[in-house]
C-alpha cells in the first residue's frame, strides 16, 4: 500500500532530489513539503505547506505521515552566526522529529554529516552530533541517519569549498587515505535515502559515506 512522506528542507540540494525521486516512487502516494516560502511542484502528488519554523507546534497536524525526510541545513554565512545556524540544523529538525513521532511517523530519515560528534570542538560537527544523539532517544520504529561528506550539486548560492572539492575530486577518489573525504552529490544521497525507505532495516542505522554511494 502506498504511503505518505514529509520532506523538510525540500528546497535544498538533497531535499529537492528526494522530492523528485519520491514523485516517481510507487511506494509513496503523497508528499508533503514544509517550507518557509511557497515551493510548488509540478506533480499532483506533492502538497506544499508554508510554515513558520519558529512556531512548528502550530502545524502539528501536518506531521501525520509514514516517513519524515529531514534535510534542513544552512551555513554560518547564510544564518549570520553559529547560534542562528544551530536553530536550523539542530533546533528546527529536532522539534520536527518530536512532532512526527507524536503523530505516529514510523521511519525517520536524517541527513547528518561525516564526522558528526556531540563532543567535537567543531561547532558544526558538534550540533550534528547532538542532533543525532537526541534523535536516537525518540521512539520511532526506525531511524536512518546518513553521514555524507561535502555535498556537491547545483545550488542557488556559490560555495567556494564545493568548487575546490570538484577540482580535487580525482585525487580524493584515487588516494586511499583521502577516499573518506571524497565529495558526494546531493542526488546520490537522496537516492540512498529513498532506497532505505523502500527496504527493511534495523531500528537504528547510521550510514557512513561508503554505505551511501550506490
């Protein structure tokens, strides 16, 4: 029986790809995209809902589905500070997960980061690690956490790090000690996430970079 999916971060690199893949997936009959601004999709399977992420509890009823794909993310430059980045990468995602589990969502799928660690000295990796630890405490039937490296793809804003990584891609793919740092495209991450939503799996799974490439 076809099921219902929610995607937050649906306008981002991975989120956009997930929505497109779910549109053509037989196991999904309806896709709810929760965005800050209107983001229509050509498919009738997609229902876009504009929400204020500072007041997610006002939209509790929208979190009634079978899957939640959580792909929110920003940069310090975009957010303006580490604290503001934390609101998006940590606070918003955790509150959405809490609302989802309260509404009976079975499978939660999160885009995290390689090197995520709640004890890290790196603020970004620390917030990703804290989120992972918090999510693991929630009573979802299944939790899938994906830890990609640098994400490549067509973005609306220029990112110097991604441009440099594209140039270094051949070396990162060939030299054994550097392979764990090799970039991955948003489409590749999205494909692995959608595949996981179609397969049986353990209650909690963490997929590192080599397990995401398919």
